[in-house]
């Protein structure tokens, strides 16, 4: 078994003694940049005992180890996950613990630890290997369909990832263990599970492919695939896991885009309730759902307005505004853009606020480098609501210049004509 880290110690030390030496909480951390490659030299955590225990265990667990080495690796994994409970790299330790459980044949325990490791960290360095290992775990539990789905999800996500490629010398220096972990697990998972993209006898689309359909304006196809994805994610991760809630939120968006507000709103509210309980009210995922719920409430307010139900419509409009404001507090550019658009174009005079719309729209345009046509379109609408029609025309022309031929561009041209005639734009 290779030694992945060498510490300057006096005398000779056995492999077992060396591992215990690294895992000892009393072992002093070295100055930064003294760890060997792969320990994250850009962080201040690379030499801390939980990191070293986890990395050493991972190297052992990637290989077909003897029983004594496997027991030691499991011990090191436990050391890391306990000692690093509040450490920034705790998701890595949970992943290592999950791999230790898997190698020991404790598949239920492996599933639980891998789900934990995937509950917070968004880094490909962690999530892709963890997904591969989760796929193998479900295969060992006899859940063939879930295993195939999880494997295909990981392989599809990895197509554009550096982890699937052979890195150059400089890159290899920093991330070699992450790359090797992914590539070893990928080949092991493919050999164990196969690469048949079917489950229950039917072909399925990975979530990343579903999102592509959504972005390319194919909501009916995406909606059906998302319903299936929600079912499979619940089986893989559980109903309140952040991964499941992300997919469920996308399904709610698909319903909203299709005008199915009676399905979108309850699903947004269910997702939001679970995210608040699981992640907290100020987590970015929670705030993203709050913003999406706000947009759906905007749509509902417009429907009620058209139906002549004005008091109820205005109530929903105010609820929408509250949600959009909360989402915009994060500073995320599109959340600010959504709030600015509503303040500028709402059919309700009590909601419209041109000056604040300009403020939020300017921040969104600045954050996107004046290169996002949606943000420029919003800034134009905000300027028009504030009575600054010359600026509205300028920004709208910029937005049009960035858009390809199509419905979106045609809509922007219609708004430009309104601004040229000194008229603001209102949502119908």
C-alpha cells in the first residue's frame, strides 16, 4: 500500500504506527504548504489530524486491502468523522466513513453516511465520487433501478468535469487524489452495475438532461422526466434530502412555467417547508425556493386580476412581493432582477416602485457584467416606470442586440416601441 504523506519523524515507523501517528488529535499541525500534494494547499486545513486521517483511510479503501489494513482504514475514517464534526471538510470525512462502511459490507450504514456527505457540499471533488459509491451501495442492497439511475447521474455530470480527464502536471499536484478517487470508483461502478440507461425496463433521463430540456423550452418533456426524477431521488436520498428537494423544486418550476399553478404552488410550499426544517430559513437553497414561490404567486395574482378578483389578487401580489424581497436580500443577481421586474411592471399600482426597481436592476446588471439581456431588459422597464424613457430605450436596445431571433427578442422589441412612445410596460 502506498504511503501518501510523509511526516519528518525520528526512526522507522510501521505503516500501522504511521497511520495512528497521523490520526492522533495531539499531533501538531505543520505550517501551511508543507503537506504533500493533494492536501489542498490553498487552505489552512491541509495538515490537521482529521484531514490526514481521512486522506490516509481513503487511499487504503480505494485498494483491495488486506483485512488488517481495512480495519485500520475504518478506524481512521471513524477518527476523522468524529474529530472533524465542525470542520469545513466534514463532508469529505462522511464520504470516507461511507466508503469504509461499504468496504466492510455494512451497506445500510454506507448509504446513511453517503447521504450525509451529499447533503451540503456542492464540490464535484466530493459529490461525483460519492454518487458513484452510493450507486454501488444501492446495487449491493438489491436496488438495481436506483443503482443504475445513480450511476448514470454521476457519469452524465462527470462528462464536463476535470475529474474524468487526465490532468496536467501542475493540476495533478493539487488534486491527484480527488482525480484518482473518481476514476477508480467510476471503473469499479461500471463493472459492478453496467451502463444500461434503463430502469424498470424503461429508459430514463438524468436530472442534468432534464434541466437542459427546461432551459431549451421543452417543458412538457421536462415535466414528465422531472416527475420520474423526483420519485427516483426520493428512493435514493429520502424525501427531505437537499438533493431531492432541489429536483422537486425544479418540478414546481416546470408546473409554474406550464401555467399549472394549482400544482406548482402546493409543491413549492411543501419544498419550502422541508428546506426550512432541513437547511434553515436563510440557506441559499431555501431562499431560492422562496424566490420561485414568489414568482408563482406573481402569476397567480395576474390570473386573479384577469378574473376580476381584485382584492384576492392584490393580497397574493403582496405575498409575492414579500417573497421576492426576501430572496433578493441574498444579493444574488437574478433574485434582484426578479424583484426589480415586479416593482417595475406589476399591474398593481400599490406594488410598483420605479426608483427601487432601478436600484435593484442596476445591481443585477452590474453583477452580470452588462452582458445578460434579461437584466438589461429589466433595467429598461425599471427606467420606464421611473419616467426615464431615454435610458429605457438605450438599455432595451442593448438587450435586443444580445438576443437571438425568437419570441424573447420579439417581446423586447414590443417593449422598445412602448418606451419610444414614453409609455411604461405593464404585465397583463
